[in-house]
């Protein structure tokens, strides 16, 4: 505690925000795995299990849009704490007797968890903008990369944690333990997180939730297609393909995807180093619209190359798994780069309005990708999903051409 008290106030708040985000993320990943495994053991079909998460994704679109407005009016400390409290409630909702665990009830709990997740994420990402001086853009890039990368790595750890807790404590016991631990984090956050963090000086009007910045509108559109490109083959098509074509059992599929998410998060944390050559950091510059285009352009051809490889005489295992590893690296860099750019472009006063609008596009892309993943795979197969993924990344790259370059950023707001 003495060491913590000697840190700069901004660093202490960053550690608190990051700690909140980490704790939430662990429960979020564990809860998803608990629900999947538990209801799979009860005999639910894959599409029924997928339906349980529909509201989780759908409410993310609305929550990010409205949450940014609430963050600007109430303060980011309050929206973060509301998210933590809602997650505790969502966990407790699923501890009811087994007879109450109907599909509508579980979908309702997942909807609450989805709202909580996006309030927490929007608040954490927006807070970083306010804790780093505007002149220290390099520090901003590093801090947001660490926050984003560690979150995704811990989500993968949460997958493993959920499976382990289910085996040790059972469904209800695991949920009660996570709810109790997260409630303690919530109480600490209520006491320690800076009051009125992110609260706009001028009360924003509800119409202000729709961004008026050209740079943020373009980046948000690129983000929509980028995340649609990932989920159109990763969410439904890939797990089903690994199970039905490769013959992997459920545990192997789940373990592999969890490991992929952990690796993906680790790459995100190191994105500033990986983008240094493309972004011109050697010349004292940080990533801009040119870097966003370059990295998206590199990624755009990869899903199509995987699709072509699957249709050739090459080993499908090597093509798909090798391609997936490379996709994870390139996608992680693109995602981390976008996360820096939104904070760089966002206005400091009422930052959550811009960040919320941007992550609304992120959620919409995930929802679009998820819906397409099931339909396209069922109708046309994995190769078709991969071709759509390439088209989506190409659209993200082309949109990035409209983002500000160095020397234009001041005119972009």
C-alpha cells in the first residue's frame, strides 16, 4: 500500500481502472464458458446455446451508444461501477433453482451481463484518455495497448477458469464464488475510484451521442467491418468446422480457442513495438490513418488465401491452423491500432461520447459477423465465410484512407 501511495495520482487511477477491468473480464470469460458447458451437459443443441448469447451481443450496440452519453453526464467512475454491479446481479440471477433456468431467464441474465460488459469497457477505455496528458501520445498508445491486450488475454484465462470452477464447485457454486469476489472489487472501486472522472464540463444533450467528427465516423465504420470480418468465421463457423470436419471434441475446440484468445491479447499488448516501422516511430511519429490502412491491407488477403488453401491439395489442418495464427497476430495489431486512434481523435471533454459511439460500431460489427457466420456457414461452408471476411477487411482498409494523416489530425475533430 505504501508503494501504491507513492505513485503519481494518474498512475494509481490507471491501476484501479485496469484492475477493475481485469476482474470483470475474468468473470465475463468464465461466465460464457460456464453457460456453454453447463447447458451443453443438459442436452441443449449448439444453436440453442448460441441463442442464449443473442441479447448479450444485441444489447452491446445500444449500451455503447447510451453508455457514452451517461459517462459524459454522470462520470466514468459511476458508469464503471454500474457495470460492476450489474455483473454481480447477472451472476446471482443464474444461481436460482435449476427449474427457473429457462431460456428466457438465461437470455435475460446474459443481456444484463452484456450491458455490464460494455459499460465497463467503455468506461475503462475512456478513462485512459483522461489520465494521460495530451502531449504524451506515445504513453497513451502504450497504456491503451496494455489495457486492451491484457483484457483479451484474461478473457481466454477466464474460459479455462470457468471450466475449472465448474468441475470443482459445480454451476451454482462457481457463480456464487465469482459474484462474491466481484462484489468485493465493486466495493473497493466505489471507495477508491476518482469521483467525476470523465464528467463533461458542459452537460451534453442526448443528440450529442451521434458523433459529428469525420475522423471518428470513418474510424467507427472501419471498426464495424474489421470486427465483422473476424466474427463472420470465428464465432460459429470455425468451432463447428473444427468439431465436424477435424473431429475435435468439445474440450479440444474450447481449449484451442481459449489459447488463441490469450495469444491474441498478448500480441495486442506489444502492438506499439510491432507498428513502429509502419507508423514511422523512428521519425518521432505515432500511428495515423496511413498506418491503419497499411495494416488492414496486409490483413485483407489472408482469409481469402486460407479459403484457397482449403480448396487445394494442401493439408487442411496446416492451412487453417497456420492461417488462424497469422490472422490472430495481424488482427490484434489492427485492433490495438484502432483502439489508440479513437482515443487520439476523441475530444477530452465528454470523451465517452466519442468512445461510446465507436464501440457501438464495434458491437454492431460483432453482431453482424455472428449472424452471418451461422447463416453463411450453414448455406455455403467455411470458405464462403472466409471470402466475406476478406471483403470486410478490404472495406475497412479503404475506409481508413479517409482517416487523418500526421499534420491533419488537428483539422479532424
